[in-house]
């Protein structure tokens, strides 16, 4: 296993950015890809610094791509950096070219924690043809509610999303995206959350919405809060599921 730390100029972001890529020691033509997203206040180093990710991946044929998106909420703004297109289009395209990775849907997965869980859901549900599975861990899936509960952040939310009305029925509205999915086409959703997590009730509601739409899905709960101890356990499960093809 090797870890590649790369800086490059992003055409979507119009600036230099960084990614970390965990590469298999002995890659094969059947190798898989996990696009692994970070949460608020973190960066491309979070998973390497806060979890035993490299230990869990060391005996697998999974390439793990960890991009940096700062505090963007995986959202694009008119005339500014196109973070959503960067994640959903450019990162995978670049890494597939650089590292000769598979372009097959059944070998491509996306995961993330907190803000990154939102990003994983948003990307996977907007581009269902790209991913075999979506793994939101302690996701924040309801922008409107989070906005309403934190009025002191109104100016920041407006800089990201415009207005609450612009969130509704858009690609930033996860509940709406779920209603637009066809069960036979959407990626499998493996949802994880601690029972003391501040986003736990949002995740229970999300679970109910997914079930009502009839999508392939599993909701895994654990004892604990919004913390790396749980996410370290969760990502170990994610890697095992991907490696063993347990979503099929």
C-alpha cells in the first residue's frame, strides 16, 4: 500500500488544490475506487490522521481518494469555485487517468462523514449511474432544517445556497433527490449514525424516506455521538463491504 499526496490545478475550482490517494500494493484490473469525503473544519488529511484507514485498506485492492473541499458543503456558487462539479466529475476523471483506475460503476463507491455524508448523498443521488454504493456516516442531510436551527449562520448559508427557497427541490435537498430515484437504478445506500449524534433524528427521518421510496438500503446504528471513534469503526465496515462485494 502507498499513500500519494498530490497538489494540482483544478479546472473546476480555478485554483490549486490537494488530494490524498491510498493505492493498493498490488493493484489488479478488478480494483475498486472509494471516493472518501471529509467533514466540516477538516481537509484531505482527516481520514489519514484520525482513523486507521490505511491499516484497514492495506490488504485490499481498493484505491481511496480523499479530496479537499474546505467549508464548501460540496456546493458550487455562480461565478466562484465549482466544488460540486469538482467532486462529481473532475476528481474521479483525473485519478482514473493518473492511476489507470476502472471506470465501471460496479467498482466505484462514495462515502463521507457529517458534511461529507451530505456530499456523498448529494453526489451519489445526482449521479446514480456513477456509483455502486453510497456510504453516508453521521450525515447532515437536511440543509433547510440546519439553517433554521442556526440563524446566527444565516449569512454563511446564504453565501453557499442563496436562500431556503433555493434549497428546496434542488440538488441540495436530499429528501427531494430521494423522491426522484428509481429503485432499480439508484446505488445501494449504507447509512451509519451514532444514537447520541446531534444529527441522529435527521438520519432516522432520512432512513424512513429511503424506505418509503423502496430503495436498496441499510441503516446501521451505534452507541455514541459525532466522533471519530465511531467513524473509525464505520470505515472499517465500509472497506470490508466494498472488498467482499457485500452490497450485491
